[in-house]
């Protein structure tokens, strides 16, 4: 195994609180010195002209997971995490769906086994709950949270939604046990009704998928979940915010002290609904839920990130090939409702954001905060997401002079197409370290399956600054 001790000299070091030229010393896989590091006998890398950032922390990626339509997605832990590593991401939180086994504890173990065998970067799981009547559920869930699996994912749509009553059960358990509840928040009734009307009137193309997920579906569910978080005073993470109204709702909630966090994704920041408007079935490649929106929404998402309303940027990597195993599993002559949702994003999230930073869209500190530090902090990944003494030496050396135009299939996942085809990116993650070990060298993979470790995440604790609603207190005491 490669040395975990090294010194990186003369890099431009970007952290959550700094942008400076200096050195970083690594011992036993941890960052032990920053700035002027005295010479020792350990290996040195001269990083003059390079930018050194923390490894990316992607807290929303679907790996070896079944879609709402019962379709296994295209990536294994091996293919997903090699692609993540090559894109400068060193930690991922993917999903362990309850549906993987009759008992929740078995479902999580099933995913743990898959990740142990395949992962090349460090990982953790959000536990997806879709059936609150399952045997031993509360017992298993409480034990899993105490053992370090401290986040739960629920849906309000996608055929695996929980009722409002069940969402309350989940929030109650999460508050008690110290878990973060993450939500795909879109109103199922509005989506279903609109979809049926579109299909009945012959509006069946991929571009109509955008209409089938009305913005009010997101707004309603986001506002509802905010009120639930407020009632219980327990933290909720709103996944993939896409509309300006939802940003406003989160901003208002935060101002009232409601414990909500929110993320957005590169495909909402850099794409609009126009990507779906292509001849024939081609637009299927860009179909995801919620769909890409309008330029005014993009402006609001950027403003939301800048003022801290939105906390972080995740990929929502959801890989389906553009063939009969994936997007076209129901054929090529089908309406949009028969096409799997999702885009590959693990490998491109960090480069897209790095490029936007180079164009001046965000500051270096914001890049690190949104892509590394906040994801790690909010999702409880200790020692991840920053360049600070004592943190894991998960580090990326970027060549800021590289300009690379994405080709049709130059990603390293198992998807076979690149939704960012033709986009030129400034900056390349040339060298990537995971706990001091080089997993990417000169842009080529050197990491191995099984090299990734599971990250145990401490429970949240019941402390939020918000007090629960008076009626909650009266009802529960
Ligand atoms: N939307 C999700 O919420 N998850 C996976 C894919 C998608 O498009
Ligand atoms: Zn979702
Ligand atoms: Zn998702």
C-alpha cells in the first residue's frame, strides 16, 4: 500500500476559510500541518501552479439502486466510485433502500456488503423508508441510527411516498434518535393529475415531462415539510430544490428559526427546461425529477446559495443508460412517463463547480463550502470536507490551466452518455488523495475496489435552536 505520509508544497490551498499559497503535510492519512511545513524524509510533491482543494463530498447519489419503475440503475459501487474519484470526489452518501430486504437491518447490511466490495472512496448511506408497517422497523431504525447511520430519506411521490401521518412518525423517531430526515418533496397528486391530462391530450414527449412536475408540486411539498419541521423542531434536509418559490420558502423558514437545510444540483444551476426539447426520444437523456426549470429559477438558486438559504450542491447521480437496460427499457416509442428519471453527475459535479468558480460565479471559499464543507458538516461526516489540521487527507490537486471539452462518452461511470457533451471545463482534477493515498494520478485511476471506508456518523443530538410548536409540547408532555 502506498505511503500515507507526504508533503504537498507551494499549492494554492482553498479551504472553507482561506485561499493561500502554502504547503500541506500529511501523516498517517491525516492533515497534520498547513502552510510552512518543515522538510523531513517523507515524499514531497511540488504543486507550484496547482490548486489544492478538499476532496468533494457528494451527499446525494443513487448507486446500485432500483428506480421507482423497478429498474436497477446502471452503476455498481465500483463504477460509480471510480467515476467519482476521477471527478475529484472522495466521499459519497448513497442510499440503502428499505425495499432491499424484508427487515431494515438486512437491507442496510446488503448495501454495506456491496459498498465494502466495490467502493474506491469513503461512503455512508441514507436509509430510505417507504413502509412504516414493516416488522421490527422502529427497533431496527433506532439501532441503525445509534450505530452511525444517521439519516433517513423519505419521498412524497414516486410510488414510494409516505402519508403525512407516516412522515410525522418518521420525524418523531428521528427527533428522538438523532437522525436527519431528507426529503424528496413534490406533491404526488398534482404530478399524477397533470401527467394524466398531458398524456390524454397527446403531450407525451420528453419535453412534457417538465410540465408534468409542476413547480407548485415542489412548492407545496416544500412548504408542507417546512411546517412539519417547525412543528416537531427536528431537522429536515430538502433535497434538490429547483424553483425560486421553494428558495423563498426555505429563506422564510430559516428566518423563523425552523431547522431546515436545502440542497440544489448542477443540473438546476446550469441547465434549463430547454434541454428536454429535442427531436424524438433524445430529450430522455436529460429527464430528471424535479425537472430543470427556467433562467429566473437559476438566478434564485445562485442567490440562495450566496446568502446561505441553500447550503450545498449535490449531484443526485441517478445513472440510466440510453438503451434498453435504462432510459429505453420500455422501447423508443413511449410517452415520457415510461422513461427512467435521472442523470449521471458524480464525476462532473466538482469540475462543473470548479469551472464556474474559475469564471467568477462563486468565490473559492464558496466552492469549498458548498461542495465539500457544508455537505460533510450537515450530514455528519467527521474529518471530511475541508483542509484543516486533524482532517482526513482527502485532497484534490487541480490543474487550473486545463481546458477540456466533454465528449460523448468520456465519463467513467457505466452510463455511456454525457449530459454535458460539448461543454468546456476549465480545471482538471489531476491528482486525488483519499486519506493520504493516491487514488488518481495524472488524471488516471490508481484506486482499488474496497479501498473506501464506511463513515460512521454521530447522531445529531436533539439540540436545535428552534422550539417545537406549543401544541406539540402540550400534546407530548
Ligand atoms: N430524481 C430523483 O429524485 N432521484 C433520482 C433521479 C431523479 O431524477
Ligand atoms: Zn429525489
Ligand atoms: Zn435522488
